[in-house]
């Protein structure tokens, strides 16, 4: 059996290989150690519950590891050319087979070898032995994508016998010799792991198939890493390898942090004081009590005002839920990179407290496209290898094995953009790894109100799969429509195998206006916490304002000083208003913030804003801050007076959450909170940019229900429910047209989402993953996947620098750049291109122009690690650049502006 190869390479003239039997041994051993030291107790129990007992469950995973590459023991694989086209290596290995009496293999030429790739071949062989499809489909899919239909497998051996057995005739001695060797490998595995025959391998549900598929891929990748499990000299047959030492050395080189096994949590007041140095507030205490009293908590939705400590409540809930459900990590998802960055340091502080208690390292990862450029993440210590059983002092570390694009989600504690969660519902290669990583954790999704109808389709399906795994999910929102509340809970319950009609639930689940509100599932029941201490209301006056009255309002309101916030729906409109306001009040008193600034400039602006008008800030005498939606998301800033474009009610309330946020002394004129709403219209002729962003329907309903005074927080829920309810309003023909357009748009989004969206788990009691990724998203890149789950025009970010007399500089910095030394700094200076250049009708031309420009002028950038794969542009001395028919102009005060070239003459 030591004549068959699994891996081969030539390195500096030396020939190396790894016998197939050794790779199967390595993978079985690694997957066994992953079962012992990496899988969470909750994941193990899912598998154990279906197959019977822990010994059988572990043996099953090891048999998968031992059988996964049985398809390499075929003529089509053994005659495969080496990756580096080493003729000598290929010939030497075929000679081994000739010597082992596989006569003619040296000259074998298979015309259809690629029709029997080894993962598929493995599935076909296993099924020919009577192995069930639960098991065989995992082997067939272990390279990232299961087969699309049963027929592909069923016809393999009859259609391509030479691929498997070298000789087509079953009576031929060489055909029979291949059969004997293949079956011998399988029988060896059965005996080694305690299975009497193929029929003794248990069947299991589709959701268990997915977890085991992920675990097998993970084990295979570790066992295939030559830094951990090296290849051997070609003249070595592997018979003298000390298996115990090889496994110990290999796994220790990979193993960096031990499993987080939460202890019973402290009494809630003690826990809050220990983690955050304050006693829990009413909502926080009620949430902890609800979890403590539940038998089998599942999904938890917390609806509560801005600034009451939902983040801390969620982190304590993670500890409680992890202990109750056997989870060993956390995924914390937020709408944007900026909000993820903002919460990362708070999670890091919380995790440091946990590591002090447990006296062991825990690995923390920031997971989004620019994570490596985040200084706080970059400064966390890199994990060192540890002995499995040794005691170590606890600290927060990063594990570099989990830095890969597809392995990142496997890390233990993750803060990232919500895309990383939504992608679990997108058909993509290696999706099982994402499910493996998430099923190990407690999942927290923050600011759910920020996700639109299209993203909701992926969100509901991802949550349904979490229900199938019994993963606790915490949903946080300040302004959640009741229909969405019900849809989230229903998705989870259906995923967990409960029938919605049999679920015990409140009759008013979708219409309840109580606020704050905690909704949670416990076994087959949906419960709610509705009684909270009465909160002090803030009375906010709501006033309609025309654009041309804005300057007068600011002049009169800020005559004695104060901080005004102006939140606008589009970047172009925000820039135009900034120019008018700054001309009147002086640039030193006016700040602009939106998404079309260079990333580093935006971060600097956000930090300055927090320093000027954040919590405990020394506030300026007078300041006007103009911004877009970036201001309504997670920036803990405080305005004395607020002006805002009309927006859907839930987002309007988010903006109002930035008004009189902290208990501070204010100018006398601004002691009472007041909001001024721009863009209202009696005949529903809304500002064009607002219509594009939000649509007429929600703007009409918001305007209709907008009162002259809002009590915060008691009015929040009832106003949101009114706007998002489906009651009829007598607003005439324009309203009916807007409603029809909204209905059509939502149906179109749902249909569009379904194209690449994963099917529901365990459909029709399916017990395999055949067809699981049928019609998968053809583009496997994370960037395209992120765009797919967000329904936005593909976001193109470019690295930007400016031309100077002697070279290139960063914009706003006169120091000359050396690409070889300054590549990392340059990589942080990214700029998002406007939608005019990235819409579906323009994106291909934009990318073509950028690639042509980069090949011609910036080819040396691709030699730098930090710039490899990026696209760059060099602004001229006027900070201008022409791209795909548009003149781009960058201004440090205004950000990126653009106009069609012909408009410039």
C-alpha cells in the first residue's frame, strides 16, 4: 500500500512525496484531536444526539478523515502530473506502481481523467461499498463543493472505469488489483475505528453533514500543511515514521489556544462590576435573569433605546449562553467596518477580563476587509504554540492560522461586519467552514434596523441555519419593526425543527409596542419581558424646515453658542450644504463627515468628533457638524440641536438618538431638545436623492405619522410600528403608486436574493449534502460575496496618492513616498468610488480603465505585500483624476466630488 502517493513536490532538485496511507493517517489523527480540543461541547452534542454516543461520534469523524482521500487511490489520480511539472518525480512514482505490478501505468493515457476528480471518485467508491450518502457526500464535497446530483455519482464507475481501475474490463487482473487495494483502505479504516461493515456507519441529518464537512476540510488543511506534517524523501517508504511523534509535533505547531469552556457565571451584579466596573441597569439585569431562568435559550431580541448599554448586556449574555449551550466563542456582527472598529476595543477589554479569570489565552479577530490596517488589532500579541495540557497565564492573542480568507471565521472570538454572518446563507465554495465556525459560537448581531429588505433575506436564512445548530443568537436594535421581530423569531424556530403553528407565542408578537422589549425563545415557546422600570422621557419637539430657512435657524439657535448636527441623505447634498454653511459661519466652525473621504481622513475626523462632542468631551463654543448616515451609526456624539433630512421613521429616531444624548449643561436657547426636518412635502415631491435612497412609500408614511412632539424613549416603538404596519392611508393616487412600487421592489429583492441563497436546513428530512451548493455563486471572492449579500452596487475602493514635483505623496502629507517602504501606509489611504462609476451599467468599464492604468503606471505596486491585488490612482497637482468619463476631484474639506467630463467642457 506504500506505493500510492497523496502529495509530491520537487524542491531545490530534491524529490519529496507523502504516501497516501500516511496522509490518511495524519488526517484521521488531526480530526480526532480537533474533536478533543477544538470542537465545542455544543457541537459535539449535536453529533452525539444523532449517532448515539460520544465514542461512536468521534470514531465516525476519524473514519471520515481516514477515508476522505480514498479517491486518490485511482488510476486517474496516480497518473496526475506534479504541480511544478517535474517529469523525473512523476516517472519515479509511476515506477513504484509498475514495480508493485500495476503494469502499463507508466504509459497510461486517460482521455477523461478530469471527469473523475478524486473527491467525486471517493464518493463513488464509498457508495459502491454500500456506504450511506450522509457519509459519502461529505467525502465527495471535501474540496469545497458537494456534487450537484446523485446521477453524477451513480454513473461514475460504469462510465469511466479506466479512471478508477486502469483497465476497463472487470475480469482484467490489474482492474481487480485496483479494486482490492481500494477496498483494503476502506476496510482498514472500518476496523481501525470500530465499524463492523459499511452498514454500521450511521446516517445523520443534513445540518450534521455540514458541520462534519467543515471539520473534515479543516483537518485536511491542517494535515496538508507541510510546515506541520512534512513530506518525506522519495526514497523513504514511510514505514519507519514514528506516528506518535509526527502527530504530536504537527498538532503542537498548529495548536495555539485552548478551548474556551465558560464556568458558571457570577451573580449578575458581581459579573457586571467585574467586567465593566458598574452595576447592571434594569434592562441588563432583566435580560440576564431571563437567560438564567430559561431551559434551552435560542434567539433573543433586545429592543431598547440608544445609550442604555445593549453592548454590555450582550457580552454578559454571551457568557451565560455559552455556558448553558456549550458554546466556545462569539461572533459580534455590525453594519460597517467603522462600527466594527468602534466596538472592537470594548470587546477586547471584556475578553481580557475573561482570560484573567480562566488563566488561559483566547484568540480575538477583527474580521473585515481592512482589519489588518487596524492598529488596535495589529498590536495584539501573536499566539505561540502551547502544550495541550499545560497551564498558562491568560491574555488576548491572535492566531495566525486563522488569518486566511476562508479560515478567519473559525477563530474563537470575532468582531466583524455583518456580511461575515450573512455569507453563511450564500451558496459559495467552502461554505461548510463558515457554518463550522459559527456553530461553535454565540452570535450577536447589532443594529439590525440598518439592514435592508434584501439583506434581510440572507439574515433570516442564516438565522434559520443557526436554529438548526442550536446556536444562541442575540439581536440588538433600538428601532425594530414588529413584522421583522416576528420574522426573525419564526426563522430561528423553523430552523430548530419546530412548527410555527405549534409554537407557543404571544398573539401580538408582530404588533406589540411595549418598549423596551426582550423577546426570546425557550424550547418550543416564545416569551417576552415587557415590564421595566419607568424611564425618564425626553420631550423632543419636531419642526418642519425648508432648505432656504436653514441659515436663519442656525444663526438664531447658535447665537449663544452650541453644537448643531445636520444629517443629510446623500453625499452630494451634504457637500452642497457644507459649502453654504461654512461660507456663512467659517470653515473652522463647520465639519463635514461622509463615506467619500479617504479612509484615514474619515477615521481622523471621527476621532476628532468624539474628542469634541463625545462623552465627557470639552465641547467647543460653537460647532456645526454636517454628515450623512455615517453619523447615525454607533458614533457616541451629542448635538444640542438637530437638523435632518426626512428619512424612514426608524432611521430618523436613530438620528434623534444623537440629540441631547448625555446629561450636560447646554446653552440656554438649546436646553430643550428640538429637531428640524428638511425635505418634507405636502404633495410628496421629495428631494431626488432621498427618493433614490429610501423610496417614496416609507417617506410618505413617515411624514404622515411624524408628530409635533416625540417622547423618547416611550414613543419609539409605536412610531416605528405605525410606519411599518400595512394599514391603508388615504393619501391619494401617488401613495397607491408608491405602495405598489415598494411591494414590487421588495418582491424583486426577494427573488434576486433567492438566486444564490442557501436552501432551508434539513429540507424534506434530507440526510446528505448532495446539491447543497447547487447553482453556487460563481464568483468565490469575498468582495463579490459581500456585495451579493448587500444588494449594493459593487463597492470599488482604490488606493489614492497625489503627484508632486519629485514623486508621489499621501494627500494631506508632503513627505515623499517610497513604495517599497511605505506600502502599508499607502494601503490605508483608500477611497470609495461613487455609485456613478460602480453601478451595473458602468462597473465593467470602470474596472477595465483602472486595470489598464495600473498595468501601465503602477505595475511596481503589485510587488508589495500590502498593495498586491489593489487598484490605485494618482491624483494630479490639482487633486484631479479622469476615470471612465468622469472627472474626480478630491478636496480635504469636502471629500471626493465627481462630474461627467463633458460638463467641464
